[in-house]
C-alpha cells in the first residue's frame, strides 16, 4: 500500500510520481509529520503557510495538507493562487509563521509532484530538521481530516494572496526605476510554470520592454522533458531573442526559484558565470561586505572575487538545505549553487529567480553593458573560467558498482591536468592544478549520475568530462 512507503526527503523535499507513490494519503502523512514537528517545537500557534505550483492537482494536494494541519489544530495560511517557491517562502516572514509547505516538484518532469518544507527562517530546512520530521511521519494519517469549509469557519484556514507583500519586498531590494528606464528589451520564458504572468506585471510602465513566452500554465510542460532552465529546453527563448533583437532572455524553472539566462546572441550564460556575476553585483553595485557561501560544485571564481575584499568563502555540500542554513549561521551576504539558485542575505536564505533576474537587469542598466559584455567584464577581472555538466541515466543495479569504482579512483591526472586533491563531502570531487575541478555524484532527486567540471583551460572541458565518465564506467 502506498501509505506504508518510507518517505525520504532528497536534496530539496520529497518528490514522486503522481498516482504511484505521490498520493493524497502520502501528502497527508507528510503534513501530519510536519504538524507534529511544529507542535513539538512549541510553534504550532504561529501557523504554517501552504503554497503550490501549476502542476496537475497541486491546488488539491495543498488542500489535503491544509485539512490535515487544521485537524491537528494548527492554523494555516493557504495561498489562493499558484505561486513561486520564493513567494511562499517569503510569506513565512510576512506572517511570522512557523514555516511553510510548498506543493511543487520544481524542475522535475510533469508526472512528478513534491512536498517542500521551509522552517521559520524561510530557507531550506537543515538536515537535522528534515531527519526529525521523517522520523515522525506516521504510517497513515487518513483520520486527520477537517474539511476546508469547516476549517475556514473555525478560523483555522485563512486564504491569502501572497504576491503583494512579496512584490513589496522585491521593490525594496531592486532599483525598479533604473531598470524600467534602461530601455532594455527582455524576453522571459516562464516554461509553463509558477512564474507565468508575473514578470510582465513587475516591469510594466517604462521604456524597458518585456515579452513573456510560455506564460500560460501547462502541467505537461510541452516541448521539453522537464521545466529546467538549461539550454536544450530553451529553443523558443532562443528564437524569441533573435526575432525581437532582445538584450537578454530570462528563464525561471518550474517553481521560479532558479533562473537560466541567455545573452543577446542567444548564448547560454552558464550558472557558474551567473553566480560570479551576481556576487560581483552584490559587492560592486550594492556595496555589501560579509561572508559568502557556495556548494562544492559551484565556482572557484567566488574565491577570487572574495579575496579582493578579504571576505571568507564557506563551502558546503550540494543543496540549499546546506547553503541556506550556512548563510543564516555565518551572516552571509550571498550564497548559491551550481544549478542556478542564488540567495541574498538581506532577503531570505532561499533561491529566488525573481531577485536574481532583477539584479542582472540592474547590472546591465548600471554599467551600460550587454549581457555578454558583463561576462567579459567579469573575466577581465579574474580571468576566463569554463564549465560544463553532463547528466547520465543508469539502471538501479549499476549504482553500487559505480560507487565502488569511484571510491577506488585515485587518478594522478585528468585530461593532462594534475589532480591536487580529492574531496568526498558530497560525491567525488577531483581538484585540479589550475584551480578547477571535476566532480562525479548521484542526483539526490532523480536516477541520474551528474558529472561537472570547471577549468581555466577551455579546450579541456570535454576531455575532463570524458575522463570522469571513464572513471565511473558509464
């Protein structure tokens, strides 16, 4: 029976195929476990926010979670419209709630849905919190149901629009007047996800012109395998930039916490370049100083930029469940990861594709540079860096053999570059003599083996990926 499966949270929440293990019964179990946790913490009276994305049935799964919490006597702020993950997360701060539930599978294919939790600091839950919740998820929770109509009558469920307060926060962070007056031509590819319709509303009324494509919700995500902002999913955006002569293309993922970017030539700006550019903007334009956080697969350009200001860089395992808490602990001004998620210390310790996109537009407005010109500006200061990633599918029976091969791998050189160290914090990272690296690791949310590399030798990128793939034996 589906209700008896063990529910484990991956890199960011629990995700599963709808109609298989992602069922009303299992969502109710997750909500019950979370409800019990906030009761144990003495925070139940503060209530929980529940948001959801545009996937099939997300609103109904959110209703199931709300009815479960209401049955436990926990107040719920239920979003009355699909909304991006950072919008729901920020609502924790706005309502001073104990946390939030987000019904979303982020960038996973359309048959998936998911259950994310954010505690009261509005960032990804620490691993110890996740573990504590997993341990008290009940085997079944069907008895924990209070109809939404009854819950509303009792004041346990309040319907809210989370967008106005979140938009006000965006306006306090980004210079909207400067962006709107910059005369930019912007195309946003909402990828049929939760960010659809919101960007045109944000930037209306100035000389900057914004066009949105794939803005209507479609849970099948037609034309792409999954709503992830990678170059192979962005053909419509590439075409729109060319036809409109646009200055930049922005592509939020399915729940709009991450962002992909194409420059004015429709060239993909990789997420390590974006990390470094957004850090540079934080330091140069916003003038902030403080610790910086990056994952082990994120760019060493962070260290070069930080060194110019004598700022510490903290390295974490992969996932915002490590990045966000570390940002809180050290008071970081900026944090991010390789997959296109970036967070800001004076906002929430959570990926936010809207803030990141706005900051990039403002960077262009301030400098008068094109998007490709910003990358050139970055490299003028710290030298060029090159990056790529491949994702390999594997059969479940292969996993242990691949793991054993990687545990035994101790190469002296990869693609002609000396290996200077091996880090096994999260996967297997081989540090290289040029300051670059190659990493091999299993995805925490999908049956994929990911291989990434960064190097100052552009001609060696493909060879480095091939060498790592050979080590893994796939």
